[in-house]
C-alpha cells in the first residue's frame, strides 16, 4: 500500500479524535469559574473569615505572592485568584494557622490542571481507538489466519523479482519455449494479428533441482508484469470448500491485475488424479481441483492470465488438467549435459575465488547426472572446505572432496578398520576397477578409495566415456552388470570368502538384468514389454493392479534374469583371473595411500609398479595421449602431442 493511501485511510480517524479532544477540553474548561479579587477585597474576606481554601505560589523575583482558593458559598468548580505583597503574607499565615488551612508554599498542584485532566481521561480512549483500528485493518487485509479461510494465499510480486534469463544457465531450449509468454504479455497484438492463441498454462516437468522454479521466476522478471506465486499445498485445508474458495479468490485478484502471471509450485499437491486411493479421493482436494479446472477453461474467460506450474511427478496429475485449453504446453526440464553443467558452474562461481589450476570444464565432465542444485551445492561445499582449511582460494583438493561428499556423503577417516577389513575393502574395490579397465564398453575408472563414506566402506568412481541421452546398448548393460559383480568375484578369488559388502551391487545388477528382460526385450523371451516401472503412488491403484503375464512366464522371466547374471559372473571371473597381478598392485597401493586418482591408476596399469616414485610421477605426454585415445600419437613430437591433447580436450568439451 502506498503512503498517500495510508494517509487517506487514517486522516478521518485523526480528525475525529482531534474534534473529540477539543470538545472535551472546551466542556471541561467551561465548568470552571475563576473570580479575580483585588488585594483589598481579599483582605476584607480574610477579616470576615470567609476563606475556606487557600494556596500560595511565591514569586521571589518581585516579592509578590499569588494566591488561589475558595470563599464561603462558592460552588464545586468556583475559585478566586489574587496577589498580595510580602508585607501582607504574615497576616495570611496567621489566618491559616488559626483556621487549620494547609498552605502549599510551592507551585500550583498539577492535579488541578484541566489540560492534564483531559489528557488523562482522553489517553485511554485514544489508545483503544488506535489499537482497534490496526486490529481491524489486519483482519481486513487477511493477515489473521482465523478470519480468512477463503482468501487466496497467493502473494503478489509487482516486478517479478530480480531474476532474469541471464541468471538461468543451461536451459537454452527451455527458455525459448517460455519466451513466447513474455512476447505475448508485452505485445499481444503481434499474436492476435495471425489469430494465434497463447497457451493458457505451461507445465514445467523435470527431476528435482533442475531449475523449474528458477525458470518461472526468470519469466516473471523478464515480462515485468504482476506475478502471483503460490504452492499447491496452500490451497488444501481441513475444511471442505476452502481450497475452491481460495482458487476463486486468486483468479479474482489476477483478473484485476491482468495481464499477469500465476506460478503454482508443486502442483501435484492439489492436481492429483481424482477418484484414487482406498475409499475414493479426498473431497477437499478434489473440489479444489475441480474449481481450478473450471477457472482455467470453463464458461468464464480469463484473458491475459497465464499460469505456470512446476512438478516432478507428472504421472500423478489428473488428465483433465493436462488437456489443451488448460496446460497447453509441457516443458521438460531435464538434467543438464556437460555443456550446460559448465554454464551452471560459471553462474555459481561468480562470487568465489579459485586457484589457477581449477578448470570448470573438467569439473563439468566429471559430474554427469548432477542437477543444477547439485552443482551449486558442490561449489558451496568446496568453498566451506577451503574456509575450514584456512585457504584464500578454492583448489582442486577441495573440489575433489566436495564431489565425493555430494555423491557419497562426508568422509569418515576416524573410523578405524582392522588390517583384515582394510584389505578386504581394497580387494573388493580393485575388482570393480579392473573390470572397468578391461571391458571396452564399461565406464571409465576415475577414482578408487577405501576411505569410508556414508554407509559404504569405500567406492570406485566410474564415469561414462561419452555422455549419452538415456540410450544404452545390450553390450553396455551387460558390461555394467559385470562391473558390479567384480567386487564379489575378487573377494572369492583372493580371500576365499564372501561378505555383505556386495549387497548394493547385487541390487543394482538385478534391477538392470530384470529391466533387460521385462522392459527392453533383450532376452530369449523376445521383444516384449512384460512389466512397467511403477511410479503410481496411489495405494488403491496398486491394490487393483494385475500382472499381464502368467505364472509360467514369471518363471521364465526369473530364469532369464538368472541366466544374464550367471553369464556376467562367469565373464567377471575370467577377467579377474587374467589380471590377478593388477588387482594385487591396486590393492597394495590402496593399503598405503587409501585413495588413487585416475592418473595414478593409469600409471600403475602402464608400468606394472605401485611404488611411490611411479605413482607420484606425472603422466608423460604419450601416456596422456594414449589415455585420451589419440590416433597416431606414437609418431608425434612433443609439440604435436601438446596440440593434439589440447584439441582433444576442447572437442570432448
């Protein structure tokens, strides 16, 4: 609310209070009657013994005394005033002593002040009026939760905030999709000329942390129009009908500000499919959804109102919400690729200081599968570690540690392993690493550590050789299963016993194998999809689901899954059996150093040694060219190798 509006609201009340105070002061003043007596009249009254009350106020500057009091026969509010010189004051004192009068040889008693009396009487009334005004103002504005069940919880941001498209990195295609909304809000005639209808609603879909809310803020900031934002859970309350009332009130406010944007975050809280769950749906939520459907595309028209909603569970939304005319367009905000990750890292690195050897390009290549929120958290963790270590800049050591913390949790170096446990973990992780090094389609090994993190005693970081768009071949899936089984095979072959450390590996391997059989058609059962990934969270729907295959087919599925696991296990046994010396070298190095980087692993593989001199030696240009798979590197000079390595890294970027 603007200042002039506040003044206009309060001014009538202030005027009323001033008039009331003036009237009370005037009435109070009129009640008092003050008679002025001459000195002679006062002496006569004194001699006649008519004075009943008397107060003396001395004025030493001119030896004059001012007297105030009452005469016999005066009314309650009637008094007299006079003044006498110092020579007569003795006579006054004798009279007062003989008639037991209390003379206050001081200034006038403030209790007799009519102005003070009015203030004391008016102040409580004034305080009550002011308190009542602010109380009812807050009730009217909706700040009291007990009085505004039906009022919308949507908050208005006049300028849409400070977020702009320049603050949103890695979402170039997504920004193009929503840029039409900005053009329409700024220049609607451009679209109306060709009869184009702008989407009434845009649904942003994607995994958590990919920037859906940030993109909506940027749209509001770029459009520079009134921007209402609310969460889906703010509609639903205990009482049936409250949510629907809030939806109506939200659109009523939006119509008054049109053209404008409404952003509903986590819309799945109110937009779930109707009629699901045991015993039917939730009446309050369903009525709220019905009202939202009607407001978006019912008999009434909501021209100039565009709704942007975000969710990571589009599968649970009601089909009526997704039809054309409501959410006309769905924009999928996927996890960023390496180029997008680099752009995101650059945005979050603006206010941070890095060492000269830190390369955000290399970091983006090492973080596949990271969302924008993960990358921001990674750099923040690195900065916190640098502060903790009293460094002036963030180095690669902090970034490596922060990457591990984001993936697996903080390290627990204080947890003491026995030599037997340490050797067991080293053998297990070396088994995973050797499979990754020897299989062509397996992921590349970038790091091995036996330092406990989270629930794991150690782990092997394996990253894809090339970043792909959710497509994998059968050979790649089989090699992934083989790599997961490498830890158990190494335990059996080198320690002649098995442990519980491979339980998570088995879980992942079994899920991949079962998906190959039931979803991808990569088995002898043929190209059939026998199962679908269950992403439905409704209990009633899960209870009423049916298998779409017989018990005989279920048995065949289990047999095919076992067949895939057995074949991969045999392949892992063969690879590890052929590379026992390499596993021993890696395990021995881990026992000493606890962590091996990719360069150190390559050095051990190339030289067949794991001594300190070998591990600490930097890779030669030819070894680095070989690791990057540069063709013809053996015939190149050092300068040519440097140029080829540089070009290869730029190309990979």
